[in-house]
C-alpha cells in the first residue's frame, strides 16, 4: 500500500508543532519544512549556488552558515525578494520531502510547513490538516514563546494568509483553542488516515 502524504499547517501561534509532536508520539514520521530548509541551504550545492547568485556571497558567513542578518535585510519589507528566495528554496524542500517520505515506514507521513498553501506544495499531498486557534490566544502564545511585543506578533499574523482562507483548504481541522480536548481530535484524524485506502 502506498504511504499517504499529509500536510499540516496553520497560522503563527496556532500550535502546529504541539500537534505534530502528538502525531509523532503515535508513531507517525514527521517532516518539519523550516528545519529541513535551513539544513538544505547550507548543504545543497545547487541551493547554495542559487542563493549566492541571487543575494551575493555575503549571504553566507565564513563558516558556511547562513548570514541571518543579511537574509533578514534582504526580505524585510521586500515581497519580491521573499518570493524569489521562496521560489529557490520551496522546490528543493519539496524534492527533499519526497526522498525522505520514500524511506519512512509509518502508514502516512506528516509534512509541517507554515506556507504549505501559499507555496502551492499542498497540491502534491493527499490531505491537508489545518490547526486553528482564536487570534488573541495565538498572540499570547507567540508573545510568550518569542518574547516579542503584541505589535510585532500582529505584524507577523497580518503578513500571513488569513486563517479563514487557510481553513477553506482543509480536509481536516484541529481546534487548538483549548476549549475542546486536543488528543481526541488528533486520534480521530489519525484513525481515519490509517483506514483510508
């Protein structure tokens, strides 16, 4: 039987990572796109070459790591440059996920990424899970997690796709508001995905 490819996404502070950990504890292989992208940007010769061509050699530090300050400056308030970088990185991550997926033994794998919908990569997956939570809760979570101001969190939220729009793409929705127990929701989705032929 072919392993299913499941995406999991949600706005900042929705609790994607926490949900992912629960699936992981159920024995499901999980792929975190941000972590893999960071790894690929320093290990893939093609990606390194493309990023240097786009941004210049100073995008890398002498030790080979990404120059985060330079990267932030390149994308800050520059949607065009952010899109150019995403157009280089997302296909490499997509290919890396496909290779990784083929080596996993769980009945399905979970690919977690904030921009699964925006990058169109959800189209290569079988199902999409969207994690949702009310904005005030998300703001509180991110303020605590990243020790940043409410204004900064709101700016990040406003730069992302609206949650209502994300939900319209969902095959499954996880309500992570804290008003409905999380585990039964995840177990129900897990059971359906295991049964799906």
